[in-house]
């Protein structure tokens, strides 16, 4: 058992109560507080200097990213964000103006999505900036979409384009809130997640939660220009398709829907969101694991997201 | 303007919306989600290695403290905690067993107070453990107690004994949840706060929020045994009374109530909570600032909590 498996085990036996519909393990917790038509969504996430941003990242973008990551988790449940708390751990020496700009980035994005910032605590974290945001949202009762629910025969869809997020998108992505709510309102979506760890890794969460497998069509996976450019110009050897599978922080929506609804969904999507690509990248199959099909046949994707060539 | 004043200023102009009854600046945010008889309380707080605990602190107590601090904030609003999210920043090298015990400390206290842990995220914080907890609770509509509301003529009360928390209490304090709810249910409490920064500092929050001042009776302030022992035996020169005024992390309740209700409250308290001291330590007066009265007369308490002897 490795360290993160241990932590996964620990979070399985956490205390619960009658308010909890979904606890640890989905994009957000789902709580019932007795609001007549709504359930509450509850999520916390952190960004850390040196990991999610650098000393050179513009402070507005640091703040923006910290909140946008949480908003993307609310989107993954088809919810609407409402109120956030910001906790910042600050090094011993910091520029007040810099912190002001971090708050500015958080506030600008919050206003765009109607989110109230209802608390702003600071503490010390002597070696680096650490920002933790807790976000509350709502979802119409019965309209929440979980990671579980994928069924054999489902079509697998992904919004936008994947890979190469570190070139810039990880600081500027748009949480797909309106898109996710529209999906939940108009179509019986079976399972949904936001892509934070990469398509290969996050697809496995859906497969594990549903007890199913997936077959992806290589040519259908939308590879971003950034991933292609990096594969051509940078020293790293990761091919663009591998980047699309394994790069983190795309923050696009990955979801499944009955195969029979796929064409109707694609047509309606093009009318509603003409600017945002929606791609059907494969199908859910019985069993487990991920295979990738191209003109040379089917290959198995291993646990780390890389294509296994035997 | 110093750095923390800047941050205080920043948090004054944060975005809000129609769900927010109380935003940044009280012990918890108070939110209205349309639950028929209840309002929601929302709070986040962090503990950081080297500041709130050390490398030698038993891990169960680290976890316990992280949650207990948030519970104390819910208590300060007369609320009931419901669900928490745990975010842990972990150094590069850590013992899974140690993290398991931190979770154990959180979970044990959560179970005691009926709190569900609905998410447990980990991220990296290479240099030290950083634990941020977000907590949701409820309070009966109209029964929430804010920091504002103190009026000239109010009696000022404090639970327990103050000072010397670092000797051990800061890891083992009991959040005064039942006591606060009982107070709100049975008496018209005007203002309440939990003592995290020390009596002198936290009293000023109540005074500032109410636009009033306070006069404390020196002999009425309950000085803890730990503070007295430290004043006698340790090398530090802080007298025990100063420790009771200025030491942080007591996590007792400080509240005010109309002077005419004070005796009735004390009598009822002794019957309800015979084990926990409740002290009337002074009164709210018009104007501002804090004076301390003893047999030699009245002295002004300066902004840093120390008695000013001129």
C-alpha cells in the first residue's frame, strides 16, 4: 500500500450523518439541509506556490486559478456556486500589494459567476504561499450528476481540447458551469467529472465508480494546439496524444450518456454552444480498463495513462 | 497602513450576493439558503506546523485542534456543526501512519459532535504540514449571535479560565457548543465571540462592532492555574493577569447581556453547567477603549493588550 492509497483508505471510514448524500470521493460533497428544491454542494481545494503556480505567476492569475478550480468541481456536479471562504498562508515577508492582487483575481472571477466571498483569513506559511478555498453551491434536487452511473453502451464526451495546459490554460480556463447545468437540464447525463488530473486518470474514476470499462477512439480525442506545439518544439518526448491523455489541469467536462442520445446531444450542443467543441471520444464497455483503438487495432492504457504497446 | 490592515481593507469590499446575511468579519459567515427554520454557518480555519503545533505534537492532537478551532467558531454563533472538509498540505517526506493519526484525531472529535467529514484532500506543502478545515453548520433563524450588539450597561461574561493555553489547553480545549446554544435559547445574549487571540484583543472586536467601550474588574477576570504557574516558574516576565488578558487560544466564550439579566443568568448557569466556571468580568460602557479597574483605580488597556500605567 502506498501513501496515497493509505489516505484513500482513511477517507473511506470518515464519520457521516443524516445530512450527507455523497461524502468524500466525488467532485463535491452533496448535502441535504432541507432546502425545499435544492441540495448543497461543498468543496475545498488548495493551490500551493511551486506546485500550482510559481513566483513569477501574476498574482491576479493565482487568485483566479484558486477559485476557478473549485468552480470547476461545482460544474462537474451540474451545480451553481454561491459562497466561498479564502484561507491564505503567507510567507514571513510578503508584499501587501501582491496579496491585494491575489484577492483581486479571486473577486473578479467570483463576481463573474455571482459568488460571494464571505470570509478571508490569513495565517502564516513561512516558506511559500498556500491558498485554500472552500466553496458552497447548490444543485436542483435530482439534477446532481455524480461520477458513478456510467453504463455499458454509453457514449463518452469531452468538452474543449486536451493537453498542454501548463502553457497557459491552467491559469485561464473557464469553469464549464453554464454548460454543465444545460446538460443536466436537457439530457439524462449518466456520469460526469471535471478533468483535473488528465483524461486517462479522471476517466478511471468514472469507470471505477460505475464498475465499467472504456474504449476510446484515438482520432476522436481532441488534442489541443498547445499540446501539439509542445510536442513539436520542446525537448520533452511526450507525443501530443499522450499529453492529451495525461496532462493535468484541463478543467474540461468528461461525461457519459446513453449511446442513443449521442447524436441528439451533439446537434443541440452545437446550437447552444457554437464556440465550444464537444467531442464523442469513445464508449463505455462492460468489464474494466481502458483500450484505445486506432487504425492498427486496440491497445491497453496502463494505470499511469500511457499506452501499453504489447 | 500595515499589512494586516491592508488585508482587512481588502476583505471589506469582497463580492456578495442575496444569500449572505453576514460576510467576512464575524466568527462565521451566516447564509440564507431557504432552509425553512435555519440559517447556515460557514467557516474555514487553518493550523500550520511550527505555528499552531510542533514536530513533537502528537498527531491525534494536531487533528483534534484543527477541527476544534472551527467548532469553537460555530459555538460563538450559537450554532450546531454539520459537515467538514479537510485539506492537508503534506511535506515531501511524511509517514502515512502519522497522517492516519491526524485523521483519527479529526474523526474522533467530529463523531463526538455529530460532524460528518465529507471530503479529505491532500496536496503538497514541501516544508511543513498545513491543515485547512472548512466547516458548515446551522443555527435556528433568529438565534444566531453576532459580535455586534453590545450595549452600554451590558454585563460582560467569560466561560472557564484564561491564559497559559500553550501549556496544554490549546491542544485539548472543549468547544463550548452546548453552552452557547443553551445561552441563545434561554437568554437574550447581545454579542458573543470565542477567544482565539486573547481576551484583550477579542473584546475589542465586540467593542468595535458595537461602537462601545468596556470596563473590566481586575479581580473578576478568571486567571487559569496554568497562567499562574507559568508566571511563577518560567523565565518569562509576563504576570499571570497579563497572560489572562493577552494569551491566545483560550477558546472560551466571551459575551454580553443586559446588566439586569446578569444575576438570573449566573444562577441558571450554575444549575445547568456546574462544572464550568462563568465569570462576570465587567461591563460595557459608552465611548470606546478598555479600562481595567482595581483597588488603585482605573487604567487604560492599550491596543496590544497591555495595561498602560499612566
